[in-house]
């Protein structure tokens, strides 16, 4: 298309425009921002600790590998092999190298899809049906697991929150927001955590105050049920919740508690956990 | 597109670093941002390829390919290279 590639402007004007408008717009400004981001991340130490940065490292290693693998042949063919051939440059050789390098975008997509969550997201975007179905399933699963996730993440270690995988960040933070809303109801949240720490009892939940109402007890029982269901301890008593009322539920669990060793868990009072959560700003 | 990805990664790491809540971009937002980026790239490619009135830019082909613009004045090219990168070094 030679008719598209020529115009009447002076070459000097074109050069000035190229270097002071075109190059900054298409390369220098984005490149400056990327370099600034890298420097800022390194300077402020925002990179996850060693062992927790594996996902990020693998993701970028894939992209860098693809970039080198796809563009190195083009550079060699264009600037080394083709000029070395005597006579006029071979257009087919140049075309081969250029075509190979420009497939880099497609190869990057394929390689990125080796990561399961990226593949699921891409497939979900391309297939709207799957996307909607997945959203419904996610919502249902989230309702069942957020409380469990909350109890896991809060009852294990003080520093666990800072060591969360980046992929789990969203789920964990959602559970934090639920935890915050529970905390507003004077100890209900701490009761749930205590109930989880006792691993199948409601002793801690009751120790947070004798004035716990049925609603509180019911909430704690439901959380314990969810935990037990996920741990596989609740499957044998499938009709458990249909038979017993919340108060009967407490009595039944207390009876089971006598056969379990919960000394370590019951030493930590709900008040301590509540104070700890307040310190963490949750 | 690399700048957009860098922005999201920087945002995720910054918020995770302070134990904050990071909301990943939704599919809708990703789609809109991609559309903006590719529209921007299309405009730049059009400038480099087509003769657009009012823009003092002369595109060119390199070895039969027109995917990258080229500069025509080699002397001015060298001067601007030195000046531009000396000017941009303090920014980096």
C-alpha cells in the first residue's frame, strides 16, 4: 500500500513528530509507568515474602519465556541472518521471522491459560452461560464457606492474615467483612470463633455470656455445622438438624465434648479473641 | 496493556501490603479497559500507516512490513535520540 505510506510533509517535521509525539505516546509513557511501578514495589517492600511470591513469579516467568522464545528468532533472522545473505534480502525469510514473532500474543494467551483460574475466567467470559451458572454456584458456595473461612483465618495465627495467598485475598477479606458485621452484635462473632476453636463444642460460645440468646446460639450452631460438614464429621448425622432444637443441640454437643480433649482451646476466652481482632482493626 | 496490568499488580500489592481489601477488576471492567487500550493502539497504528491530514507524520515500510514507523532523517534521528534519552533519564 504505497499510496498510504507517502504524504507531502517534510521529513524533518515527520521526524520531530515521531520522536516527540509518537514514541512517547506508544512506548515511553507506558514504559515509564511500568518502571515506576516496579521501583515503587521494590522500594516499599510490597513484594510478598519468599515462598509466597511463587504464583506471581511463575506467572511472569511464563510471559518472559514466551517473549524471548517468540522474539529472539525474529531478531536473529532480521538483523543477523538476512543481512548476511548475499544479494537482495530474502522477503520470505523476513516474513517468516516477522510472522513468528507476531504470534507472540496468541502464544501468551495459550500459555497463560495453563494457570487454572485464568483459564476458567477466560472460558467463563467466552461462554456467557457458563459464566452465569458459575456465578450462581459461587454465590451459593460463598454463603456456605465464608464463615468457615473466617474461622480458619482468624483462629490459627496472629500473623496469618499477612501471609495469605494473593489468590485467596478476596475470599478472606469478604469473610473479614462478615466478621466485622458480626462483631457489632456484642460478642456473636467471638462466640463463633470460640466455637470453632473448641472444634465441636459450644462451650466457648456460652462462656462469652450467659445472656446469649437463642439467635446467638443458633448462629454458632450453624457455623459449627458448616465446619463439621466440611471436615466430614457431620455426614453421619444427616438428619441431625431436623431432629434437634438449638437448645437440644447445645446439650448434645456438650455431651460429645466430654469425650474430647479441649483443654487448650477452652483456655483462650472469647474476650481475648475479641480484643485481638480489635487490635487488628477487624 | 502492560501499563494497565502493572497498575493492577501495583494496586493489589499495595493494598495487600497494608492488609486492606483488594477487589479484582470485574470482567466488565477488564473488557472496557481492553477496548480502550486497543482503540488507542488502533489510532497510533493508523497514524503510522495512513495519511491523516493535519498530522506531520510520514509512515514507512521496513523490509516490506508497515507495522513500525521509521524516521527518515538520520542526523536528526541521532540528535533526538541523545537528547530524548538524556531528558528521560532523570525521570527513571
